[in-house]
């Protein structure tokens, strides 16, 4: 297994452990941190393994961080339908 895939797997484990811990802000601070770390990892995987595996890793990240993605989609929809 290559280094970027190990990083992506480690990111997924950390994201799941953070999801199990209690949080007063409904895990938004953790989500921002995971997004900031996850975007370069997805880029690294895409660079070394191609777009298909990069999309697969990105889909895994989106499944973990689904609420920030839902809110982003709602924000974009509100901005474009004015």
C-alpha cells in the first residue's frame, strides 16, 4: 500500500474516532480540521494514483463529512436561485 493511501486510511480512522467523542459544537471544529487535512490527502492520492482512486477517496471523505457537504449544497442553491 502506498503512502497516500495509508494517509487516507489513517484520516478515516481519526475521523471515526473523533465522531465518537462528545462535542459541544456538534463536531463542527473537528469537521473544519478534517476538511483542511483531507483536501491535500485527496490531491496527493489523485496525483499518484489517478482520478478514479482520487474520486473514490473523496467519496469516502464526503460520506464521513456529509453534513458540511449538505450545508454547502444548500448555500450554493440559495446563492444561485436568487
